[in-house]
């Protein structure tokens, strides 16, 4: 009876996690970009190419560096700086508790900011002289700063790698801790397996996928991998007795990393990507909800980044 209760409880935990993953995927995430017209064109175009939302929940609002304008509070702000004055703009957002990425070509180009310690913690200097470096750094910054990481990944493909990396590392650390403690013989496997099942659902949501019966293949793979890691741990314990906690922690950590890579490969298969793209192929405008082709009305606040530079 106890085993059944535990099994039912674990199953309910996974189902609840699935609902949370769906909720996270469907959250609305607003990114605001302020563009200095003197910012390097290569960097501006790199941001424009990256910030293309695949889902309706991703919104990108583009403005100049003027302090005018209100609107909805953004989840994160990217300021593409040049020779213009952006210090007051950055200070206003940071003072309001909004994370800001201040993008410059080089660290020496950064403007001087007068910020409180609390506000300064919300400002990240992103120095990048190439488009590729900028996109990678922005992805890492967004994944680390936003409390809507799954929504970011679901909407903006360039963020997925960084978000999935963070999810996998967190789960691996949890499973390492479970393996190290090991209070009751055999109790670590169910906990680790549930953690990895939650990871599978979060990764699916980060790729914009549903959390339903179609996830059975990933969950079955997680269970199978868990059994294989447990067998490996037992083998290693037999070879090197006396360090059980270290072995279980190491296998839990490394095994979770391997599971994360397998999940990533699963969702990045060419066939899977093609099917995912076909879902939005009928309405190209719907795949770019954050960057409208042109403002519907003057002053609506939604323009393409290309219109913000000469």
C-alpha cells in the first residue's frame, strides 16, 4: 500500500509539473529595445534578427533613446548604445527594478552611470564587437535575469540553448544532492527520476511544445535512463566501496547532464524542427508578433528595429 501511495504521489507531482511547464510556456513576455541611431548597424541588425517571436506571447517593443513614453512595464530592457546619451534611460529602468542590458561595442565605450548598489545589480554591460557574440551574450543574460525563462525560450529560439542549459544544471545539482544524502536505500531513484521527468516537461515547453500524451516517449526514456544510471552506480560501488555518497552524487549529476543532452537532441531533430515550423507557416505575420512590419497607427510604439537606424 505504501509503495502505491508513493507511486501515486510521484505521478501527481509530475502531472503538476506539466501544468506548471505549460503555464510558463504561455506566459506573456515583453522585451523593450531602445536603439541609439549611432549604434553599430551590425549589432542592431543582429538583435533585430534574434528577436523574432514564434508565439503570440512574445512581444518586442522598439523605441529610440528618448525618455518620453510610458506603457506596460517590460520584463527586460535592451539598450543598444552608441555615442548618444543613454545614462538617464538606463538609470530610470534600473531604479524601477527592471533588468537592463547595456549593449556597446567595447567596454571602453560604456557610459558612466550613477546608480545605487541595488540598481547597479540590475544593469549588465554587454560588450560585443560581432553579431554572433552579441546574440550569445544576450541569450545568456536573458536566461539568467528573467523569471520567465521558459516563456523566453518558447518564444525566442536564440534563447533556448541558454535556458535549457540552466534547467539541466539546476536539475543535475538537485540530483547530485539527492544521491549524496541517500537516507533510505533505494529512495534516491524515484526522486531523481521525478526530477528528470520534470526536466523533460520543462525542456519540451522551452521548445514551445505541448505537455500531453505526446511526451510519453521522453518520459519513458527518462525512466529507462534512470534505471541504467542506478545500475552503473551499483557497479561502481562494488568496485570502489566506502564512497557511496560520492558515487551516487556523481552518477546523479552526470546522468542528469546526459539526459539533458538527449532531450535537447530530441527536440532539435531536423524532422521535429520541420514539423514545428510548419505549424506557423500558414500565417507568417503570426510568427512575428513582436516585430510588426510597420506601425498600424502613429505612436503605437511598435516598429521594426530597421526603422530606428538610418
